[in-house]
């Protein structure tokens, strides 16, 4: 197993995320049609297709450069709320990654935490608002906790995915307090949040492609 996450490993993560988004595009759109604009799956699929196209032309030298390019691509190619939120997350990850040619487990976790901070700064979301935050925040907390006990990244990411899945499921009962879903008030309860669903796919892709001991 590799002991660092370099640009090639990150590119593999993005490729798997894109594959999952394509596979679940109709589900994401269906979830969004209940409480949003019915475009979450289509928009993310278009954005990740553009990310893969950029990567096919060659990978940059550092994780930060790849993460920055990913963020800029998503901001420019993805409409609705998901473009700015995902784009900001990747841009913040890029800043946290710094100039290093590769990231160790802690470095990758630090980047993900910075991405979460970017989502909060951009969307002003808190726990219980029925957004991607409700899956992403507990996932990153679980990731950090697992690394604190000495677990390798792949095991820590597995814990993160489990926390994300629990957070995703918890959004079903929530009443939305952010975004278009909040316009529905109590009627937003009973529906799974599409953003929490897609960010769970992001973490699942990491767990299956990044194996750092």
C-alpha cells in the first residue's frame, strides 16, 4: 500500500466519485425534486465529467494544484448551490494541502476539515439544518477520532463513511432550515437531503481508493 496520498491517488478518488455520481445521478435528482430544484444529480454529474476531462489532459505536480483545479472547475461548471459549495470545499482543501508533493493520513484529514470549514463559510450551515453538513461534519469528526487512536487512513475513512451514512439518514426526519428546501417548512421532513447523499458518495469513494497505512 502507498504511504502517502499523491496527485495520482487523488485523481483516482475523483474518478471514483465521478463514477458514483453518474451511477446515482437519477437518485440524487429524484431526491432534489422533492425538496429542491431537481438538478443536483445532473449538475454534479456535469461538473465531475468536466473534472475528469481536465485530468485526462495531465495531472499537476502537487495535490494542492489538483484540488484547486477541481474546485475551480466545479465552481464554473456546476449550477445551483452544489457548485459553490463543492467548489469552495475543494479550494479550501487545496489551501490546507500547501506545497507538499503528497499528503499523509493526517494531512489528508486536515484538508478535508478545511473543506468542511469552507462549506460552513459559504453556506452558513449548522447541524440539523438538513444539508450536506449533516453528513460531512460527523464523518470528519469520526475520521479524526479514528486517526487519533492510531488507525490507518483506510480504516479511518471506513468509520467516516459509516458516520456520513448515519448523518445522511438523519436528514430524513429534519425540517430544512437552509436553501430552497427551507421554503417547504414542515413539508421538507420525510425526505433525504440530496447534498448529504452526494457527500456520502464522496467519502465512500475516498474509502475505496485511498489506502494509507
